C-alpha cells in the first residue's frame, strides 16, 4: 500500500467538490498532498460523476504557518482554522 493515496475527506455539496486535508503541526506536508489529490481527482472512478464540478481544496489546521500563506493563496488552497480542545492537549504534549 505504499502507493495508496487517501485524502482525509472528500465532500460533495450541491454545487462543488471539496478536498480536505488536515495537518496539526506541519501544514507544508498538506500542501503537496492537496496539489496531488487535485490532479488525481479526474482519474478517480468513484468520483467520475463529479469530474466536471468546481473543485475546492482546503487545509484544516489548528495553527497556520504565516510563511506559507502566499503559497497556499497562489495555489488556491483555503485554510480552515480548526482547534478543538483535544488539539490543545496534544500540542502541549508534543511541543514540550
């Protein structure tokens, strides 16, 4: 399964398809994944009926990386800040 690629979430609304990748500590990792998933969607048979729909790409993260803001904007990747309580505890554990 080395080559298996899985997006964290694919959301189909009544008007578009949204690819969501979550990254807690390293948003730069999600950048490459989202760019790859965006290209692969037109090869994914399970999503064939939505190939022609508008596509959005979203990074869900508790802490954005200001140095990557321009890069995400240039690549039309939205940033969704999501910081539930369990993330606070996790970040304190791994950052200390």
